[in-house]
C-alpha cells in the first residue's frame, strides 16, 4: 500500500474548494473571527432545520433568524446578501461537510476494498440521513433534479471522481484509480436515485458483496492488464 502524497492531499483540498465555490459569487477573502464562524454555523444549521421542516420555497429569512437564535440584523451582518446568500452559504457548508466525512471514512481504509466499501457506505449514510435533503426530495424534487440532470450531473460526477480517485491511488495507477472512482460514484448515484429492495448501500456487508461481484473483478482485470 502506498502512502498518501502531498499532491494527493492538495487534490482533496482543490476538490472541496471547487465544490464549495461552484455557482457561488467569488468575493475577496477577509479574516474571519471565531465568533463569526460560530454565528455562520448557527445560521447554516438554522437554515437546514427550516428546510427540513417546510422545504426551501417556504423558508424565509425570519424563519432562519429564529431557528439560529439571532436577530435579522446580526444574521445580515454575518452573511450579507439576503436569503439567496444564506441558501448559498448553507449549500457550500453542507457540500464541505459531506466531502470531509467522506475523506475521514476513506482515509482510514487500509485496503482497496475497504476504501470502496467505506466510501460508498459513508456517502449513502450521509445523504440518506440528511433531513433537509429528504424533505426537498419529497416536497420540492425539482430543486435537486436541476442539479442532477444533463450537464449538471456530469459536472457533479466529475467532481466526485476527482475527489475520491486519489484515495484509490494508494493501490492503483492514476487511470485505474479514476476508473474505480467513477464506478463507485455511479453506484451511489444510481442506487440512491432508484432505491433497490435488495441492496442497502448503508450496509457494508451488502456493499462488499456487490463490489466483489460486479466491481472488484473489473478493477483486478485492469491491474492484470497493466502487469502483462
């Protein structure tokens, strides 16, 4: 097993940076104090609670202010720009949280199979256990669908593959790692968008069986082809 290199770590950072900046308005960076960070997190968590309770369309700035325990004035000072800026900050934060959780899960794996299993189950659990995402899928599915259709879906897949690929690079050559990452990402998106009665992606035993049957033979074939 190869150790993670500084270049691989930098690619993780670039992937997260791309995720949280996608479709966002780029503004000049400024120092952020600890109290500001705490307030920003409170606002994001308040917005998530509101979206989970009533969906995105019915969530107002007043709702978020009450849920985060602060006044409208404090909220606007912390995240200037109104409702759209609050929603954008919430999306950015949740994407960063998702990739952070994924990095922890995959980084702890000591075999290629474990990295695949841990990456898939971690992703499935995180996405399935998001109350805000669950509500959106139930009452405002078009909010999600506009980001997972046509070119938007291709960009989302490419981002996920770019992020997860280097984790597999500890055991595979770069092209093989990208291929394995692509397979894993497509498994997650396929089963979560069209749930199966027989496969639960949050269950590591079921995921391991699925990988051993359909994915790992292909990965091993790629490895053998390169050795020959």
